[in-house]
C-alpha cells in the first residue's frame, strides 16, 4: 500500500510508451492506427479514450477509492453526466444549499426533460427521509455548502439512501479526496469541479466523476462517450500536474485560513464567521468526525454599519473574483456573484445576505493577507460613516 501523498505524485502507470518519461505525455492525436483490420486497439478515437485523460481518470479513481474515473470539460459537464443516468419520471432529492450553476441546470434543464426534484435540508435527516418518494432514485448534495460552510454527514445520508435502495451523489469539490473520501463513507458517485483545488492554479476548467462500482461506471461512460463533453489532453495534463501539489497547497491554505479567522474574530466590524474549523457547532462535530481537515474557504458577515461593497472593492491583494481553491486568495459577494442565479427570496432564506463575504484562502504570506483585510475594513467603515453623516445632515 502506498500513502496518499505518494499517490498524488505518481498515480497509476498506464504503460503508454517506452521512453522513460516520468510524466505521461500529452497525446493530442484525435485518432489512433489499427495494426490491421482485425487488430484490437486500446485507444481508437480520443472522444472515447485518450492516454493523457486516462491517466487522470485512473488517478482520481484511485484517490477517491472508486472503480472508475471520468474527466469532463467542466465541473458542470461532470454534474450533468451524473444526473443524465436518470430518466423521465425519476425523482431526485437535492441539498437546499447547492452551487448556483447546479441550481440552474436542475431547474432550467433537467426539469423540462422529465426529472423531478425536491430540495431538502440534508442536515435534517428526518426531513430527508420524509421526502423520499416511490420514484426517488438518488440524493445529491454538497457535504460542505457554499458559501455558509454547513456540513452534512455523508455517512448518515448514505445510510438513509441504502435503506431505500437509492444512490448517494456527493459534490466533493470543497474538500477533495485529501480531506474526505465520500465513497468510503457510503456514497455511490463523487463529482468534482477540478477547476478548483485539484487544478489549483486558476488556469484550467475541468470536471471529474468517480463511481463506486463498475455498473455505475458503465452508465457514466456511456454519457461521456455519447455526449462527448470530454476533457482535452492539454487540460487533463494541467489537472494531473495540479494534483501533484494538492496536499501541500491545502495544508498551507488551511493554515492561512486559521490565521485570517483569528484576526477577523478580533474585529468589531465582523458579526459572524462561518467555518467548520470553529469549535462549538454541529458543523464542526460532523467535519471532525468525517473529514481530515476543514478546508481553505470560509465566509463572514460584516456588521450592518460596514459597507460590504466598499470592503470588497477596497481589497488589493485578495482578488475580487468567483471560483476558489487556487494558489491566490479570492474574495466575493455571493449575494451578487456566485449565487445571483437564485431568486432574492431564496438567497435571503438560505442566509445569503448582502453583508456576506466569502474568502478562498491562497498560499500567500498570511501577514500580507491580514494587512489587506485590515485596510479594506478601515475603508469600508470610513465610507459607511460618510454615508451616515450625509443622511444626518440632510
């Protein structure tokens, strides 16, 4: 048995050539020659299989302890593939706090094609079980929600799913197999936006799916090959390269996150911090039991007298951008950015307020990141004080 970090570096040999190259080459060929008309070939056409992509697919399956891995052109393509194994008339439970793009895919695409969905609070196991219908085929959720970082027990949800003979599908983007392996906790399918922590450098768009057994693998492969939303060899290589430094990056990101949270805890401008690493909550209890770390993303709510827009606009080192999981730190206003797809009422009901800030922590020097937060808080407070003064004079 090899350790997790060794698997990150070396993956599984696909025996593609005899050159001695320590990294799998980038095979850009769209087609592959047959030795003769009756000859059997391992690869014939790159939509159906590519050596560079196969290396990545085998590696993510190994890291997640699954049987089959599949690489797609984006995280949304991977999620689309996972839902595409269901048919007209099937019903799926979904977590009530999911990525805005997934919300759009479900409501504006799959519902018009005959699938039905029920949104549930996956932390409430009684609510989950009560929502299961005779035609329910799966439960889909994010074990750590975005952007409030609520934690759901994969093991508990999987136990309910098995009791009712339905699938458990987990989006493991926030945690990655370094911090959690959902298949070991009972899940059947794991999806990733490999754009985030697995790629890790904001230079590639990619998605991955891992199945627990061969039968599910055949279903996902049919979708991958039939629809053709495959990851390019060049991008497969970027994700492969990113995976090699996954653990060292995430260790630094988590270390930095704790330092930034300690700083923000001392500031009166900050009302609430959301992070499963903060002790004393149900989220912390579940994460401590089922995860090997708490991740590099946290969110916080500014006090009402602090201008949230001015705060994010004043950041200089931390970039104002969507996405997460890369080496550089990013900040966003979920209300206006990543979750703008949701109706206002649903945003507010989910706790996504205009004062909520999400930080994806990078690997910079923590002192520099803290300095940036400090000056942005000062600017946001000054601007708010000016607004208050103008209203009083009026």
